[in-house]
């Protein structure tokens, strides 16, 4: 970790154009925020990641905040008429300024419980394709929530740093960060984004596709939380071969495994006692015809088919980014491969599907959910040396592809 003096020294300007102020007093410390559509993670300098909460806020009719984060998410779809649970961010950008400000204020207060009057310097991740108006909304929300200074970093750059890619070397590295609202695809070299695309199709679009499929095929209405549970349990982008039995498995276990395979069912555990993946899911929802609660069994194959359209959109974004990549960097990507980060990287078979379509090695980063916040944390700790990457978020607008 860099020393306190070197990390707090900065040059240039903040994301809102004002000159950098002198180093923060000892009573305040810097924080980094991965402001995501689905989850918001907060890193406090010297303390690590102190918060990982859903990006949800519950308010009453007067606008008073009732709950934030996990407490608010539990109320989605279950609130009375006088209370509304909402997501302040949609497709990676702020959709409700007031709710976003209240959520940030509450989360910053949780992150700095002993620094009630501190005004920290904040580094916030933003999608690479947001507009100037959307960028200003992020800055204003953070300042209104109590930030002393606000600096922005593009999410694919933060994800590449957090994934351990050599972003400051003259070699091409490709990262695909699949979050809740946006998918960020970028080629990084020498501390900057060579080419990048932001596609507003990601985890939320996958959930919506599942809910639409269940409604169309089974006439069953389900909520977004149920759709997310289905995605996490049996969602997949490609058919993944079943794991083979270990070579040293006992002879008497082989007939049992063969009989399970022939019948098309999966046992609860393999020979080593490890649980096998599920191939079906029991859905509880409201029947569209009768209006009564109903239970329906759905399979992995039909969910894979339901996810075809959004997964294809993500693959197209990767293809377009590779197509715009300089030839020399394309050779580096063939050698180094593509790194998958974000919650969407955990979708079963997505790495195999991308590798088949692109012909390039694809790997899922270690702790993909934390790559962006880890990259943000490094920018907070090494602010002086990485300040150029923060100002780059302001200077280089990126294309946003809406499919």
C-alpha cells in the first residue's frame, strides 16, 4: 500500500473540472465506490471493502428513506402502498437523482461511522459510454452526499486493474465486465482504453429475459428476485459437459454413476461428496389465467434458450470491439486471451461460448465480483501514480451501443 503522503498528493483537476484541493486532513480518509446497478461496494482507505450492499432504497410517500441496501432489497415486491422500493440506477447510470443521493449518503455514513463530519475524497466507477449529463449526475450526487472531491474512473479500466492485468505496459489486454446494467468491453494498453464499447445489456437483461420466457411459455408471472434466483441456479450460456469421475474412483461407484447418466438425473453429490449442479428449478408465481398462486418446474435447457438473445448481444459487442482493435494489439489478445469480470462472468458456460465464437482463450478472473472495487481501491491507495487514469475518464468519451 502506498504511503499516506504520496497517495493523497494529486495534480491536475477533479472530474468536475475544479482544481485539486490540498491533501485531506488526518480526520478524513479517501474511499472508492463501485456504483453498480445491482450492488454498490465501498472501499475505505486503510480498512478494505467495508460495504457490499444492493443498490436499492425504500422511501415513503414523503420521500423519507425507510431502508437502504439489503434491508431495502428484501422489501422489493412486498411493500404496502405508502412505501416504494426502487433502484436509483438503471443500465449503469443514475435514473433517480434524489434516491441516488439518499442511497449514497446512507452508504457513506455506514462506511465512515466514526467520521461523522468527514468529507472524503471519493473515486467512483462509471460506465465507459455514459454521456456528459449522466456523468454530471454522478458527480453531483456524490457531492450532495458529502464528498469533498469526486474523481471518476471508467469501469473497464478499474476491472482490468482489479483483475491484475498489466494495464500500464505496451501490450494489449482485453476485459469484458458484465455487471447488472451494462456490459463493458475494452482493450487496454499503456494505461488507457484503446477501444471500448458499453452495451446496456447485462445481468438485468438476463433476468428480464427469464421472466418473459416464464410468462410466455408457462403463463406464470414472477418477480425480478425470482428471475435472478433462476439465473443463478440453472442459468447457462452453453451446454457444459458433466464433470467426469475421478480416475481413482472405486469400481462399485461406476455402475451407480452410469445408471444416473442413463436415466438423465443428477445425484445430490458425486463420489467425493461434492454437490452436483442443478438441472431444474421449482418456480413459485401467479398464474396469469386464474390469478392464483402456482408452482412450475422449469429446466436448464429452456432457460438457456431464453438467454440466447441477451447473450448474443454481449458476444456481438465483444466481436465489434475486437474488430476495431489495432492489429498489433489483436496479436497480444490472441496470446493473452480475454478476461471476464463482473457478476455476469459467473453465468455457466459463458466463457466456453465466447471462446467458441471468438477463437480466443477466455478466462474468468479470480473473484470476478470484486474486480472493479479492487481496481478502484488501488486507485485510492495509489492516487498520485494512477491519477492519469482517473482524468482519462473525463477526457475520452466512449461509444454506447444500444441493442
